[in-house]
């Protein structure tokens, strides 16, 4: 009996290790492919320059990186108040019919493919404005960011122990102040994490930008003009027929991977820092 | 360290008249009438689930946090009916403070800011250094934390955290302090300190204390109320309840025959 149990234990451990290995292989090979092909071209000039015509040496994605930051920033201005606000509302009073309706809408919105969100932004922003713009791209990104933000905020706020709320109310602090200054304050680490993850996700999207912000060969900081983004630049490099642009696509992909990776790491630190101290 | 017998009858701080409380269909408090004397300790004892916490929460309307809960009857604080619509629960809770079963300091605030949280969270000034020191001294915690007021309250022991919560409740200068099993998460030494503290605090505050520890009730309180299945079975001078109860149920409970 004991022998059989130990054999079964060993076999299962082996199977688990194998499964982990199988899962890691694609990830490792993907990283290897991007790094090995992208690293040679990842020079300061590439990160700080703007695209050059085919045949010209050099050229870079600097304006695309700036454009991505610009649009993600604008999108956050839209999405964070709405998403975090909705999450707080859902956690605090979301058990009524209004809360159920909001939750349903958020779930549906979360399932909409990102390219459809791009079409929505095209119809709502691009057509009335008459041209492509960073604003339109930001609106599409914001639509993408709101549902996960609302959901994560709700969950983190719900994690705050009810005893803290009671402590605050028992001191004669009104309910709304208690919500903001005790409950949300305690959940802030988690909410920060959710914001960084949403930003990372939006920064990596291409589809919603293709017909909203389009692209731009030049540096641009004006929200009402077409704007380059790292992802759309990678897309354009990659579908071109030119060898040198393919190489730039790989380098751009590596830059994007690093950017998103850093955001994810920051998110993890924010989570560990605040939540670790926040509840015991 | 037994409580000195109350020589003269003291004034009534809270007068509860025929209080009923429900959670949905559960009738948790049934027609309870009780006079709570000023500047004295009233202990609430009784078997688990008999309605002590519910009764206590009605005294500062914390029961309203549960949508299903409701209370009927009259609770007069200095003659004013708390349950009537005219009293603002926020103002009321500044007058009637509460200390909970488990210590619940605010983890995002420092020890100092926890003490003056009642001011800070309300966006008021007034939480000055003197207030912090005075309340921490009153709660017998000052010497242990005076060198690390900026630290997180989570770095304190459970007993210290509970005294911090008492300091926090004292800072808003309440008239009444409700304590729901404040020692249940504490070791015997911390419990003894807490009992000493309660003894000192009753000079200035009216205290209502829920406890499962009968010796604690006997040691600290002037009046004891015995709850049984939602009703107030018997209330009287602590000495009388423990040595010469009128009711059979009380006698069985205080002598450990059930509960
Ligand atoms: N949140 C609630 N929802 C529904 N019923 C509740 C709730 N809280 C308490 N009750 C019920 O009300 C009755 C009284 O509960 P209460 O918490 O006042 O008892 P207690 O005397 O404080 O008990 P304990 O000594 O275990 O703390 C119990 O029957 C309990 O099941
Ligand atoms: Mg209780």
C-alpha cells in the first residue's frame, strides 16, 4: 500500500513538472526569438529617432513610444476615474438593481473584441472630428481599460475588512468619508496594481488604434492630430516587404515587451508593498 | 481588586425602555428595559447568541449598518431618544464610542494618526500632540509607544493594538464607551491591564462592557445585566447578581451550570 502511494506521488509530481515544462517552452522560445532578433537593432538611435524612409539607414520608434505614452496617459485620464469610481460603487452599494446593471454592462464590455472598440471610437470620435487623432485612440483604449479596472477595484475594495469600516463609523465619521478615507485608502495598493496592469494592457494593443489614431511619421504631442504608436509602427514594419523594416519590427517588439514588462513589475511591487502591510 | 460597592445611587446616563431588535425575522432582543448609570461600569453577560452585542450596538445605532436590522423602543441618552429620527447617528457616535472584540487599528495610518483618526478622517484640525499623549496615557499605552509614534500600528502586539483602539475612542471625548468583549483576543496579562484601565476610565466615562468572562464582570463592573435568549433575565448590583441572584437561570449561569 505504502509503496503504491509513493509511486503514485512520484508519478504525479513528474507529470506536473512535465506540464510546467511544456507550458514554459513556448514562452521561452518566444522570448528568445524576440530578444535574439530584436537586440541588435535596439540602439539609442532606434529608441530616440523617428522612422526613416526605406533604404535610408537608421530610423527609429521614438515618436511611436512618445505617442503610446501620450495616448495611454489620455486614456488613463478617462478610464481611471470611471473605472475606479464604478468599482468603488459596485463594492459599496452594488447589490441593488443599478449595481447589477453596471456589472452586467462591464462584463459585456470586457468581452467585446478590441477591434470592435476601435470601430466604436471611429464612429464616435473620428467621424465627427473628420480626421484621425490621439484622442480617438485614447477613447478606444479607455473602453478597453474600464472593465478590468472596475472589476479589480471592486474586488480589492471588498477585501478591506468590515471591521475597519465599523471602526471609522464608530468614531463618528460619516459613511461617505469612511468609504473614501478608510476603505478606498486601504485598498489603494491593489487599485494601483489594477491601474498599472490596465495601462500595460492598453499599451500593447494595436487593433483599436489602426483606425483611430492611425500613424504619424513625425513627432506629435497634439491630442487632436493623428499620432504614431509603438504597436502600429511594429505592425507597419512587419507587414512591409523590406528586410530592414522587418529587423526594425523585431527591435520594436522587444522595446514593447520591455515596456510592458516594466509596467507589470511595477504593478507587482505596488501590490506587495501596500497589500502586505494593509491586511494581516 | 474588587469593585467598590456603589454607595449612593448614581444618575442614569442611558435609559433603555422596552427595546426590541430584529435581524430580518430573527427577534434578537426582546423587550429589554435597563437603566445604565453614569460613570460606572455595566457588564452584560449571558450565553452566546443571547443578544448582548445586538443590544450594545443599538446604543450607538451601529445596528443600522446591516440593512436587515431594525430596532423599536426607546433608548434615552440624557433623556433624548436615540432611535427617534431626530438624532443624527454621526453625532451620536461621537458621544457614544465603541471598542470592538478584535483590535482594528487603521493599517494605513501611523500609531499617532490612529489616535487622532476621529479628527483626521473628518478633515478636522484638533488632533494635536497633546491629544495624542493624553489619550495614550489614559489608555496606559504611552510608555510603550512614545518612541515610535510614526510606526505602523500593525507592529504592536494584540493587547497594545486594543489599547490603541481605546485611545482612539477616547480621543473624540465620548461620554459613553461601549466595549464588546474587548479582552477576548488578549492574554491574561494584557487582560489584567485592560481591566485596570476600565477601572480608571469609569471615573470619567460611562462604560458598557460585554464579556463572557464572569470573573471579569465580577471584578470590573458595578452593575451586571444577565441576558437570556434575547430577554433581560435579571439586572442588578454586580455583587447581588453573583452572590444572591433572584432568578434561577441567573444562578445556574453564574455558577457555571450552563452557558
Ligand atoms: N448579522 C446578523 N444577521 C442575522 N442574525 C444575526 C446577526 N447577528 C446576530 N444575529 C442573531 O441575533 C441573535 C443575537 O446575536 P448577538 O450577536 O447579539 O449575540 P451575542 O449575545 O452577542 O452572542 P456572542 O456572545 O456569541 O457574541 C443570535 O440569534 C444571532 O444568530
Ligand atoms: Mg457578541
